[in-house]
């Protein structure tokens, strides 16, 4: 009898503990919902559950083992870094250092792949260690004989944020390397941008200055356009060949132990400080769940094709995100339900099939697949393999023709999403396990922040979002993130976000210094914050804004008019379709050439340009050069030297992107 009573008491106690844990768990995700009296609690969707659970698992800077309060300890930070650094290392192998500089994660992925291949090809003879350039202080470069650098280029041709400090040291030749050390650089970039692979080229120059010997470079720098894996593989093969030759010459002394692990353990406090830095706390893998509180249409839609642009505000209370005007906000989107439905139908799948044995096809399509960016060669290989019946003969012939001709394949894929390609090959049946190989992972989208924490408050971040909708290849297409924010997310819903610092786009602090801002369309977003913080400045504040129609897409017109009336802003507009001859912001600059030259040349004005890199930024740059040449009587070389000087002195800053 006593044993029965004891069992009952144990069950009751266990039930009470479960109830307490359930209550605690619920409170973690409903506190912010109760901020306003009577506010309606919003039920988390499965997508929010996935992201929040991922954030709990990943922790700050993907550091596991953070405490209940979210604070990463020194031991946790060191342990996490050791895990990444030594994943492919071997105890007695010759140490090879693989440094990566990344803004959005691809360089990290490539660096891990390089380490994996070195480990596989050399076995225990080589010990590859992988390290983010952010953590360079744990290194003793004097003990590194082979350094492989994998670096992306971000923004207007600049080094990723996490690599800035190390880049500055290398540029100043303040890093000591052994004279017999060797290096190789893999530069990642996007040819759509004007400064393709600029960061990687800079690292090559700095390493060459530090190691000028002819044989210091293991292999020539490779420049990679987006996810060009064949180029990456070719570079890696050259590294392996060169490293094999040097290892056989017995010129390397194998150290008895690797100093790096001990340095990482000693640097735990420093690593924990980085991990607990509020600006680095969140990432695409561990975002903060901000609440959508404002979505206001800024434009008038009178006919098909008119711009649909929203002012969006997100509540970031409790995040610790201390942003600065000029920064961007990363949005982790999900694909639209109708796109997922159509893709499932084209795949001839139900949606409950498992990808990699863990995630359903439906969930993978919703949350993880970039259905707009297709890996052409891999997809057509899979299509050809699945088209083996006589009924699919014509489809197979088309697939084989496109696979053989790279240019024809690229032309065919232009503007097509995965579902569009599958519609051209209705007999194809792609295996489930091939799906992650044929499209890229879904990446976050970044938007310039349109608010100032000083003026608009620290608990909200504003964005200016132009919704993308278009019809091509017989289907309606939509922008992933813009339509996610415009259609899928409702007021009160949670949106996964993280901060992307942009130290190369900063408002000058001198209140007497004049500034010239050029931002057509949504490029005006950061200037809403800049102008708000310039209200009490004595220096002139000029804004050149452009759009198509004054009465339809004059973004934030009321706010600009108020600043003009207060004497805090000089506004110059260009509405391209309000007259027969199209006029753009570069034309307005040229019309005021004398004044612009006077501000730049004599008053040391700072120039800011935000928006489209392919056309607008280029045209504005040409207009500025023309003003300097005509008003200042400068030749082409003098203009070029002066423009470079402006950039070096951070008086000419650009935040541009390819649309």
C-alpha cells in the first residue's frame, strides 16, 4: 500500500513540474504580446516555431550552450569556436589555416568545403583549421605557414564587416608572417555589381606585400561569380597540387602540437564578449522575432504597373538591436503558399515526402528553397536522368541540348523559377533527395533602415519596401521577401529579422558640414533617417529624389515638405513620366552644377547615393565627374584622382544594389 501511495505522489509531482515548465515556456513567447493592455495574443505559426527553435539551438553567433538568460559564457564561446575550427583537423597533420570573411554565410560554407576536401585528399597528413576573420586575435600568424583566404565582397565593393579589423591590419602590414609562409586567395562576388570581387583582390594585394617572394602564392587568385562551384573546385584542385608538391619536399616542420586550440581556450572571455554583442546576437540562422505593427501604402495605384510601395514598422522591443542610420535589416522570408502549391504539383509530389530524412518537401519549399535561383547544370542532369521513356523523348532531347550549350541553358533559365522549368518537362520525376541540389538555399533579403533611433525611437525599425510583381513565362511571379511582407505577414505577426551593419554608409557627425543625398525610389529610405537627424544642423542638407509620377509615388512627400518649410532641407525632385522628356536625378544634379561643385570643392560636402547600382548609381557617378570636369576645369586623370580621394576620406559613400 505505501508503495502505491508513493507512486501516486511521484506522478503528481511529475505532473506539477510539467505544468510549471509549460507555463514558463509559454511566458517566454507571450510577454511582448501583452505589452499593450488588452492586446490580442498572436499564435505562433509553424514557421515561427521553426525559427525560434533554431534560434534556441543555435544561440548567439551560433554558439551552443548559452545560459537560460541567453548570455554566452567564456567556456561556451571557446567550445563552439573549437568545434568549428577543428572539425576537419587531424592530430599529427601539417596545420593549414583557412580564414573566411563573410557577410551572409556563403564564404563560411565554402571554407568548410575546402577544409573537408583537404582532409579527404590528404588524410592525416594535413590538418585544416577553419576560422572566421572576426576571431583573428586568437591567431599567432608567426606560426602559420599556409594561409588560405576565402572572402566575399559586400556592398559597394567593401570587405565584410567581420573581416574589417583584420583587413586594416593587413593593409597596414601590421601582421607578422614567416618569410617562408605561403597563401592563396579565393575571392567571391557577383558580376552584376561594379566592384566585382574587390575585397578578395585587396586581400591578395595585402598578402603579396607581406610575402613578396615569388613562390609565396600557392596558386593564383580565383574570382567566383555567385555560386560558381566549378571555379571553386578548380582553385581548390590547384591548391591541393601545390600543397602536395611542397609537402613532399619536406620543407615544412611538423609542430608537435597545435597552439590554436590553447589560444582559443585562453581567449574565451574575448570570444564571449563578441558573442554577447547585441549587434551580433542575431543572424539569418538565429533571427530576432520582431512584430509587424505598421504597414502603410505610400503610393497611389491607378493602373496596372504602378508602384506598390509600403512603409513598414517592426517592433524590436527587447532585442537589444542598437542600429545606426545607414544600417540594413535582414528579413528571413518564406515562399508564398501559391508558389509552393504550384511547385508541388509540377514535382508530382504530395508534400509529405521527406528531404534528407528530416524535413518534409512542403516545409522545405516554404522555408528553405530559393525557387528563383536554379543550379542549371545539376537540374538538367537530374532531368535527363529521369526522362528515360519513349514518351519523353522530345523532352529529353531538349534537356540534353540545353545541358551541352551553357549559353543556351542560361538563356532558357532567364526569368524562370523551378516550377517554370518543370512545366517544360512534364514527364520528369525528380527524386526527393535531389531537390536541395537543384536550387540554392533561401537567403535573407536586406532593406535599408528608414528610421532613426534618436528621432523615431529605439523600439522600432522602419523599412521602405517596393513590392515586386510581374508576369513572365505564362505565370504571375512575385518577389519572395516583398510579397512575404505585403501579403503573408499580418499586423501583429512575427517577422524573423537581424541587423546588418554598414559602417561604410554613415552620416557625417559635423553639423556644419553640408551633405548631398541622392536616393530615387526606395533608395530614399536611409535619407529619411539622415534628414531627421539633421534638423538642428547648420550645414546645408540637399536631397535629390526621383520617381515616375509626383501624384503616385512621391515617397514620404509630406515629411519632405515639412522639413523644407522648417528650413531643414533643400529638396530637388525628378519625376520621369510627368513630362514628355524623361528626367532623372542625374539631370537635376547637372542643372545645379555650379552649386554642387561649390559644395564639394570648397565646403567639403559629403555625398551619399543609395539605390540601383546598375544604372542610377553609374549615371549619378558620371554626372558628378562631369560637374568636376566642367566647373573645376579638371582633366580626366584629375577627376579620377579626386573621386578616389573622396572615397578614401569617406566623403563619397554609396549603398547600392542590383535590382
